[in-house]
């Protein structure tokens, strides 16, 4: 196994090293010392100040398989930022065409692009940068502070100190200015030494109070969230004399306390007098104050978004609150209109006259019996037989109720003798008109019956222009006939050639005798033996 180690070149070297270690243990050889002259224990790593209790230093170790010394090729130095090596006087071949440095090309040049590069102007040649190459070890590659200059932090401290000094100076000037204004407003009659002494004391007090004014940035407590991060700094607002919420009720089955979020949702003392309790659980905060309004606002935003409105509580809270406010106003207005319409239609029993004292108290010595229809059957007063429907109610200018007239198995109004319910009353004029219409109807029916008994012979008249033979007394106009023949020729030509047919066709159903004669003259008779010569 020693041959696998990189610390020895051969077995002989390994054997010599083991013999030297044994001799040092026995005290026969001098112990190995470090740079400070202290004895080195081969069983303890060099980065430990003292051996741990679990390490048995007397037993052999695996020191020969460890790499104790670092590689001398590794370095901990860093780049020399901004260092220049050589300043040339004129442009050199292979240098940057923009600035003239030999350590980079024009594509990698970090200088501002010149209008005319150094290659052509041969002026303002930039010096060459210092190129360094380091071979870092494992820790050097991962050292985030490698190359950091601690002296640069002094500038940060100076900037903050200058800001604090300016703040103190400004506060002092403001306090002195307020004191001067206050002193000038007071009585200016006496300028004694006592007043001067008081003014000096005021100025000194202003200087002393400066420390109190600067106490606003004091941090008293750091708050850790459940995720492990720090949320910032706050002041401790809880009075230390108050009993912690988890100590109010030590019963195991009482309200649960979550130590991670420091919350106790339920009431730890539900049976205690509410006037004597100072803590009723964290749920009380969700059910009181503006928490309910915020909850309703979120619900309204969700419902509006589901209905297609572009609203988001987290992205645009002001817009969501404004829309919710308008929604509540419109809702209350609509509710008020609905209430007014219902009261206008059905009335308001609360605003009517007061009921009798007997009904209010529910005491009466009068005994009244009613039937199932609500009619009084027996009571102190004489009951009159009445219908459960409305009586003596005349509508639409009628003077009689519906059902006061009967004719031909139909009910109607006696005042106008109409059988249509809810019709408008026409009075005696309507009766006369109805009788005249009935007489006219009877006369028409009788006339029709008489006409059906002796029907008149009807002569069938057929026009000569629709295919019948031409009568002898038919007179045709020669000019109109020539025009009709011309139109018939054009029509037949269009039927043969579709290209000559016009786009807009005017159609006329009226056929003149001349057009009918032209059609007969141009018509092809299938029984005509000379039809092939037409």
C-alpha cells in the first residue's frame, strides 16, 4: 500500500520514514519541529491547535497518504489592476488599430472607439497592459475575497461619517433657529444677564438633545422569519410584565400555540369573563376592525375577475378598492330603490295608523265565530251574508257588474250587453250598434242563401293572347307588330348565344296582342312539314 502513496519514491524511503517515527516515539531521535520551534505531532493535523479527545495519538496514522505541503507552483496573489508595462511612441505592427496597445486587438479594445484609430494617426498610443497568469489551488479558485483590498473600505466609512456629520449639523441649525424664533417672540423689554444665561442654557440643551434626535436609527431587536431570513429591525413593543399567551392556560387540551409562527388562534380562556380578559386569541384580529372589509374586498376582486373584469388585488389595489366602493354605493342605492318600490306597491304597515288598543293588547270579550271561507257565522253583531269576492266594484265605465246579463249561454254586462269581460262600456249606443250589425248580418246571410238557390250561368272568357285561336274581330297595329317581331328575334338570338345575354334583365308580365301574334308567327310547329326550312 506504500507504493500507492505519492509521498515516497520507493519502499526503502517508506521504511526509513517509519523507522524514524518509531525512533522519535522511543526518544532515540530528535522530534520534528515547525517554523516556531514547536514539536509537531505526526498524528495531529497541522491546522489543529490541540489534539481532540477522540484522537488516539499513540496508534499509527495515515499521514503518509496525506498531502501536507502545498504545491509551490500555486500562488495566492491577484491581478495588478490598471498596471501598465510599456508606453510606445508610434504604432507597431500587430497592435490594436484603435488605441495602439500590443496586448489586445481592436475587437477586444475597451477604450472608446476613436474617429480615426491610432494605426492611421500614429498619436496617443495607449500603453500595454500587464498580462498575468496565475495557477490557483482548490481554495484559491473558490476564495470570494481573493484580490480584495481592505483599504478600499475606508472610503465607505468616510462616506457614511460625512453623511452623519451633515445630519448632525443640519439638526443643530434647525434647533438653534427654533430657539431664536422662540426667544424673539417673547418679551424683549429686559436684556439682563439672567436672560442671557437662560439662553445659553437653552443652546446647551439643544446640543445635548442632539443625541436623542439621532436615536431614530437605533436597532433594538432583530426579527427572524420562519424561513430563516431577517426581515429587518423593529422595536420591542410588548411589555415584559405581560404574561405570555402560552402561559395563560397550562391545560394540554387548551388552545394550540404554534411556536414557529408564535400564534394562538383560539381563545385560551373561553370561560373567563370577557370584561376581564386581555387576550382572546389571534382570530379576534381577523373578525374585527378593517380585517373584514379587507376580506370582502378580496372576495369582490376574485368574483369580478371570474366574471371577466380586468381587476387584480395585488397588482392594482387602488383600482380594486375604488371599484369595490362604487359597487357598494350602487348596491345600497339599488336596495333603497327596491324597498321604495315595494312600499309604494304594498304600503308600509309600520307607518300606518295605530291599531286599536284591544288588538295591541290582544284582549277582547267579544266572541266571534268564522267559517272556513272567513265569513262571520256567529257573533255579537248581526252578520250580513256577503260573498268572499269583491262586490259593487264597477270597472271600465260599466254601471253593472259582470254576470248581470245572460244571452245565448254567455254572461255579460247588462248596461251595454257585451259578452267580453273587462271590455269598455259603450252604453246604449253600443247596444244600438250591436243590433244594427246583427240585422245586417242576418240580411247578408239571407241574400247569400237566395243566390245559392238560383246560380247565374258564368261564361268562360279566355283571352286570345294566351294560346287560343285568334278571333275574327282582332285588330293589330302594324308598327307594334313589327317591333314585337324584332324583340322576338333578339330573344331567340340570346337563347342561342349566352354571351349576348345582358347582365340586367328587365321582366314584364304584361303581354300585348302584338307580342302574342309575333310569338305565334315565330313558333316552331312540330306537326308542320316545313319546320326544317324555317
